C-alpha cells in the first residue's frame, strides 16, 4: 500500500474520530470507553503540545486516513521526564496488518529523536495480542503488568507496560 505519513491537522479530526470511535465501539482494543466528538478532536489537535508528535497515515491514491499515532511528553510538571514520550497507535480496523502501523512507527521514531526524546512508553491491553506483537516487532520490551488497571464495561483489564529506547 502506498502511504504518506504527515502531521495531523485539525481538518483531519473527522477521519481520526471515525477510526477511534470504531475501535472504541469494538470494545477490545483500547481502554477508551466513550466516543470522541469531531469538535473535541479538532481542538485537541489544534492545541497539541509543541514537543508532541501527531502523525496520520494517508493512502496516497485517495488521501484517506487509515491510521494515526500520537506521542506526548510523559509529564510536564518536571523536566526529569523530558526524554520520555507516551505513545498511542490506532489503525482503521478494516486495514489491520497492511503496514500502516510500521510506517507510523518509522516516522514517529525519527521525529521523536529530532525532538530530543530517548525513550517511548505506553500501555497495551493484555487481551490485545495483535497490538502487543506490533509493538514488540518495533523493539519495545515488556517491563511489567498493571493488574486491574482499567475497568471497561464493568470488567477489569490488565495493561502491559512497554518501553523502547530510541
């Protein structure tokens, strides 16, 4: 698939929300449990942190957004974590396993290094083996399990803590 990865723009909000809300509706890939609105997403993108990275993967032939990845500073209350970013990756459920995540990772890793990040950190639901496998292929490593970390639809979900040094 011929993809372009670029920075997210506020006008991308509708496509991003379409992808994210379908993942939330599936109820098994994320701990998000409330759908996002287009307007809220537009504001989120417009006010995204300057040191953050927010990429979309666009299919060149029709400019359709098929996935996105965001990385924000781990914490802003101290400079002790300035080298750490928190990552989230989302791919349209109709286009899984087609290289979209890999393209997003490559672009985000490069941009993160350019902004002075040395480490990326995230949580993956313990029952999302495909996402975990995707991260592990990108040289993330498991550093622990947060038991009963989330409660989604009345059910506790463990989250696997992973990290990657850039």
